[in-house]
């Protein structure tokens, strides 16, 4: 493997209850790059991320992390325990105790300075995600792993949040891996796209991926829907989630 | 004047009750946060089996209860992570089977006179000097362990995966929490009895929730509610000859209602 690589996943396969979740997946995370994992529901995106983080074990294959790297993790929309009274500040400090000047700087960076004394239970979707991002950044990570960072955020907040992530990468030079299933916002702010449907369908720069036939097979319906909101017709069938029913994803 | 009429048994009851309220207040908040009320019930009910086994093996009942409660807590922890049965079903099975087996075994013990009523509903006024030592020592151990691991415990309550990634040894912290709760339950058995232990864990903590804004504040308030309930329960039992364990729980429930009313009024008035 490249000595530069922060984290590499090699030939990882996962089965759960005799169902294949991931099949022979390879990923390399390079310093300073934003890698976005896209794919339909049930494609194994979250599982792949949990394998990278070490939260789940693969049935075969290896995950190699560069020695001494620090990882910041932003989980999917947090189910905060409803009976826990806790301020935003205390929640962030729970992750790591740092100097208050550094803490102030990160809170400023993520735009949560004004809500530090609010209760966690009262936050809106967008505020919640920023607080989670702040807690991840407090660890000064070399690699940020974000699971569906804009879930539960209103539309105008979504692009602001993606912009914030792009800014953070630019300022800190950390690598970012994120899982997402919305296409357009992601494509603008990403260096590498990994198109996952249990196996890696295609990977590379956003432009090359969007032109590849595997991508069009996988996302055809969605791309079509977004381009023609009112009138669109199909020359193929797809399921209720927009996935293509015929296995159109052939690759060598 | 008061001291003159306070008998030894009453002093022992006060110390045991307050120590228990202190520890139950601290662990109770975790039971509420992690939704472990059924877990508490399962351990409490099956610790009746501990009493029975204690008699069979000739071990002091207090010690036998501790051993059985801790074993069951560890067993449950392992089973919940491995079995696909939903955990409330599993805990329901454990809880009532434990109670039933305990009752069957106790009924078959010949020549031992057992105060079943005391086991089920508690008998704080019969706390002996040995019981008192056991309660105080267990309580101090639980408090020290909880204080040492406070931050890690809070972390796993808030988000298990995040805690793991931030370097908290999640499995062991969960084991520590389970064992601590089992220890509190075995302490509480003599005071409020098998059927009311969970109430002592969750009612003061739930009462404290409505008026607190930080985990530490909720814990402190929960301890205060617990101690007030023990004092109130003992006083009621002294004056009106009501059963002590249930009186303690009634006091705690009263505080729960009052606190929630205060919180409601504060919200309405926006203060």
C-alpha cells in the first residue's frame, strides 16, 4: 500500500445472517481528500464505515490504519437520551478535555458559539449536526468520518453544512470520508466518489463517475427524476426506493 | 428528647436507609438514562433466589444475594448482546422465572422460618448490625467506583459508538455499571423488598429530571429526593404504623408529582 495512505480497506467482505452486506471491497483514504460513499439504501454504506472505524468486524479482509492517526467520527443523527439533561458545552467536553481557547476556536469554526449553553434536547437538526461535528473536530483529527452528515437538516442548511465541511478540509487539511445518498450537493464538494452496491461499482473523480455506465445503471432513476421533475418516463422498472430491479450493475 | 426515644433499631434503619438512598440516587439516574428499569426488576426478582440459595448453602443471606445478583447481571449482559430475543421479553422471562423459582425453593426449605412478607416488601426496622455493615461497605465501594468512572459512564450513556471511538473501553464500563446496579439492588432488598427496589432506583431520578439542567445536578437532586423519601417513609411508619418500604416509595412518588408540577408551572410562566 501507498505509504501516504491514512486508512486502507482491502478485500473486505461482510455477511450477516447469511446475507451478503459487503463483497470484496477496497478503499484507500488519502490525506486531505474528501471521499464520498454513495449508493442506494441497503448498499452497505454504513457498514463499510463502521468497518473503517473498527466498530464492526469483517468476515474477511483487512483494514489498515496509519500508525497514530486520530479519527473524528460524526454518527448518524444522534438519538440523544431524552431524560439526560446536558448542555451543548458539556456534551462537547465529554469527548475530550481541551484548553478553553481551543474549544472556543472550534466552536467558532462550526458556528455553535451562541448555543453552547442550550440543552442538547432542544437543538434543531442543523444545530445538532454542527455540535456533533464540533465534538469530532475537538480531537484534532487527521481523518473525519461522517455518516449522513445532513440527515434531518432542512434544505437550506444542507448546502451550508456541506460548505462547512469543505471549508474545514481546506483549513485543516484533514481527510474526510462521508456517507451520503443525495447526489448533486455531494458531487460539487468531493474529490473521490465511491459508488457502492455491496461491491464497489465504480470509483474515481466525480465527473468520471457520473459518466460511467455503472453509475447510470445504479442511479439512472434518480438522475432522471432530478432533471425532469414533472414529466419523465421509464424504459426500465424500478422498486419503491428507486433502485433498479434488473441487476444492471455488471462489471468485470 | 428525640435521641432519648430513638431506639437502636431506628438509628440503624436511618443510617441504612440514607446510605441506600445515596447510592440508589446515584445509580438510579443511569437506570433512567439507559432505560434499564426492566433490567433492575429482573435482577431484583431473581435475587429472591439468592436468599433461598443462601439458606441452602448456609451462607449469610446478604452475601448470597450479592453473589446471585452480580452473577445474574453479568449473565444478562452476555445474553442480551448474543440472543436475538428482544431484551424486554428476555428480561420479563428472567424476572418472573427468578421470582417463581425463589418462591418455590423457599417453600421447600424445612425448619427455616422465613419472613416472606419482609423479603417482598422490605423490613427496614429489622436491619441488624451485620446488615448495616454490609450496606455501608457495599455502598461506599459502589460510590467510589462510580466516581472513578463517571466520565466514561456518561459517555456510554450518551453515545456508545462515539464513546468507543474516543477510547472508552465500552464493554468493561458496561460491566461495571451492571455490577454496580446489582450491588445496589442487593443492598436495597432488606430495606424496601424485592418488589419495590426498582421504584427506589427510578422514582427519585425521574423526579430530579424535571428540575435539572446537567447530569451532576440531576444526580445530586436524585440523592436528595431519595433521602427525603427515606426520612418521610420512616416518619410515616413511626406515626401511623404504615409499612416502611411502601411508605418510602409513596413519599418518592409524591415528590415526583410535586417536582413535575413545579416544572410545569415554571414552563408556563417562562422562568
